[in-house]
C-alpha cells in the first residue's frame, strides 16, 4: 500500500541515518519493497519504478521513490519524472512532477544559474500541461535543506501534491493522487516534457507545417531517435543479424562488420 510505504520511510529514516548505511534494512526497503508497492498502481508496464536512500556508503538527505517513463528518462539525473520526495526532517512528503538536476548542474556548475534554469524548465512544463491546475496545484516545496541538490529538487518542481507526514491521507486519496499524477506525466511527455523545441530543426524538416501538434510529435520523435540506450538494448536483445533478410555484417566483412547493424523503430 502507498500509505504504508510512506509511513515506513518517514517514521524510520531519521533513526536509520544514525546507523551504518551498508546492509541497512530501510535502504533495502527504499530500493525494493517500497517501489514494488508503488509499482502495483502504475498500469504502464514499461515505466520504471525505483527508490534511493543514498549511495557511496552514505545516506542521502532526501530519500525518494521515482517513476520514470523510459521514453524520456530511465533515472533521476535527466529528463522529467514523477517522484515521492521526503523532506530532510521527515515532516513533509511530496508527490512531485520533477526533473533531473544533475544534467543541469553539470552544465551550470551548481550555481544560481542552474537553479534559475530548473525554475525556467519547470514553468515550461506547467505551460505544456495547464490541466495540472485542476488538482496538482502545488508549485513550491520545502525540503528543509540548504545544499544544492535539495534546492535543485525544489526549483525543478513543476507541480504536485504535498502531505503532512504526521497526517498522511487515506489509501484511496493517495491512489487517486498517483493516478492523476501519472495521467499528467503522460500528457507532459507527449507534449515535449521539459525539453525546449529547437525551432530551426523543426523548420528545416517541416517547412509547410507549423502546428503545435506537429511540433510536439516532432520533439518526441527526435528525443527517441537520439536516445542511444534504446538501440543498444534492441541489439543486445535481438543480436546483430538482420531480422528482415538474415544478413550478417561480420560474416561478410569480418572484424570490420563485427557488432554492426542499424536499429529501426517498429512504430515510426
């Protein structure tokens, strides 16, 4: 259950942080059992659900469980995703439509400019799904921390729900919130997510069609096309022999053709 998962983390995390990180059961819960409970309400089987309690042998200030559409991201470093965030004092929990802070921090070196860029992208995300104004109206969060990444999480928030950890809503309400969050996530992805559309790219290939729908489709297509992880996974799964004519580049060209083949989308 969602409620049990949120309670387990918020009630146990502060004590766990005083104990060794390696092998701690709460760390295992955040990586495994907790995400499995959330996953049971995520109807799209392609979505990835996992959580984090820290890394490199240290507890994180802000534990989280995220839901990722692999079409835009497979982790919390890039793209946009839906995530449960816990404040450092474990007083508040947020279901947040967020974005990767690592990508932006690498470009702007964890400066005020990085936070401003995250804020700008969050505003773009809100503009792309004005439907959020119906229920997910939260646009600011307090994670009770002053370090860069918690501040980045706050700046990158587009919209969401906030919960008092001492008065968490009922399971039915939490489920409704998650379903609504997932609906808006799908809408946001279909409309371009947090990525700006490069007008010149679009105009070069679509000189006669400047509709917003076509722009959204083009943005989505280009993101998938440029996602190098997808063809790598396809090749690892299917191998390097052509599925249409059985041609094998290595057999024909030797070492030069080893592990060479083009990957194409079944659905353009």
